[in-house]
C-alpha cells in the first residue's frame, strides 16, 4: 500500500480486522492501547495500537532499509 493510500484520516478502517494475540487471548487492535512512560519526559503516555500500525506502514514505505 502506498503512503498516500494510507491517510491519517482513515487509518482505523485499515486495522478493523487486526488482532493482538498472546498464547491465550485475541484482542481487537482498534480497542487496544499501549501505555508507557516516555523516557524523555518521564510522563505516562498512551497510543492506540492501530496508530502504531499506521506509523509502521508509513515508515516501511518511506524508509525501506531501516525497517526489518
């Protein structure tokens, strides 16, 4: 998918069927968040998992050599 096809306005529709899996459970990505402490500000932050997928896909398109 080209970067221009993956608009920031519609990124959740692209992750509607995505799931998070561990050895027991499956969770819908659009209902999940990552909560972490930002090492620069030391403040707690949260990010939608579906947003992380959008950032990853945009980075793959723009920086193919840096994403493994």
